[in-house]
């Protein structure tokens, strides 16, 4: 005889992702996908590359004036992107 402990499907999926080591890559993908929503369509138009390395989001911006504006908004962008991703995924953003 076995005991049944009903759990919600979302809880089971969270446990599976965590156990398989897929939770962080999924959050990183969500964060990168949220760039256009958080930074705006104009910033997304001038963005050519985005990747995460060592809890830092690297974003290549082709417009120097926009790059400077985004640099000044760095802490706000980090907070909004982490909120969209569902956790603390990045600590900093580097624009190049």
C-alpha cells in the first residue's frame, strides 16, 4: 500500500526543473526574451546581441547615445528584468 500526497502540477514541474538543473537556464531565457518589453522597442531595434555570463547580462547596442542612456538606467533595468524572469538571475548589465 502506498500513500498519496496530491500536489499541484506547477509544484511538480518546479521540482523537476530544479532537480534536473533546468530552472536557472529557463529563467535566463525568460530574462533575455523580456529585453524588448523592459527596455522598449527602440532599444530592442538597436540591440544586436544579448547573453548572460557570470550573472551579468551583456547587451550590444549599436547607438552610442542610447547605450549611454541605458547605462544610466542600469539598476532599474536589472530590477525589472529580474522581476520579469521570476527571480534574481542577473546582478549587473554591461553594454558594449
